C-alpha cells in the first residue's frame, strides 16, 4: 500500500472550503489505528472514551493523562501517516496554565500526537489560545461533552432550545477565535449543527449531529460492533458485526479444545524418530 502524507490543519480547512467531508475514527491502540489508516481515514482521535470502551469504566472521568499518553503512543505506532488527535482528560486543563501546558507537552512529546482536543466553550477559550500560541493545534468539543455529563444532566441532545442554540453558537465562535482549527459537535440538533458549520471558517466534525457538519466521527468499536452494545445508539451506524464473529470464533475454539479436536497434526511439532527412541526406548 502506498504511504500517504498526513493531513495538515491547513488542508483540513481547505477541505471545508471545497466541501470535501473529513472522516475521523476514534481508535485507541496499534491494531485499530493501523486498520483505520489502511482503510483511508483522514483523522484518528485517541479519545478519553477509551475509559468506557477499553478500560471498562462507566464514564470518561477516571481516565488519566498517563492512560492517554500510553494509548496515543500505541495508536501513533499503528498509523504514523495519519493526523492523530489526543484528548486532554478530565480536569487536566482547568487548573494552572503551567500544569495544562505540561500535560499537552506529554501528549505531543511522549504520545506523538499532532493535536489535542479539549471540551468546553468560552470558559476555556483563554486556555485554547495559550495552547495554540505555544504551537500546538487544538480541536474544540461542544454539545454533549462527556466530561461534563453530570452537569448537563445526562446524555441529552443539545441545542433544542433557543437559549442552548445561542450559547453553543457563541461558544463555537469563541473557540474558533481562540485559535482552534476544528470543533467536534456531539449530539447537537441537525439544524443547529448546520447553522454553526456555516458560521465558522474552521471544520466541524459531527457525532450524532446530522449530515451538514464538515466531517463525521464514530468510535471504532461502535461502527464495527466490537465489544460494544448489541443495540447501537441512534446516531451510530454499525458497518460490521465483528463482535459476533469474535464470539463465534472463541466459542468454536473452546468447543474443539473440550472435544480434543484441537490441536490437530497440522498444528503439532514432532521429534526425529531417533530422538523419540532415545527418550522412550524401543516399544517392540
């Protein structure tokens, strides 16, 4: 397969201008990132959703910076020719700016990310500006922000009221003005996501926010039904059922071991006859 050069932030902005949708997949390790790159994905997001999907937590809140560095580094090894964004986990960018920049530096230097993603609106605009001024590309994240799910009152669609709509548009503009090169819109109403996308010069990447965003993102495990819920959420389309294939494969393996039909001679190695005779003697 011919290697391609990773996208740049400038190229992604040009894709928006030209009406070319940006494809993003949230992946967390070497094999998922490698397969995503080989499939032609534009951007890989190493999301803190790994807390739910890979680590078995019930939210993203327990995910640490060490977790993010570890998984980002693995994804970069699998997809060295893809633009990789890493999430800043919960409460790693709400304290001192010095602490925030040290965390960003770890994701870039140790993890190998090309950009970081932060959840929030106008309240984090100053932080976004400081990170971009330090030379690090930033992706914003608005709408349903999982790190603030308790404050939002659960996993609810955002932008259904005029007040919410005005706030989200204002936040999007604040994040753009602070220097972000793209914004993820999660569980935002279709009409509002379209309006925001038209108002910004930077790309919007939608998840559960309709077709009018400048790109789309889905979680690797969701779109392949790999270790995720058997009934996908409304905004997820399952393009394969790898989970069922894996279960069937392991089930068959268990069955054959129990029946002693695995391993067969094809899976077995043998000594030379003279060594066998030396160990066991002549049985005749």
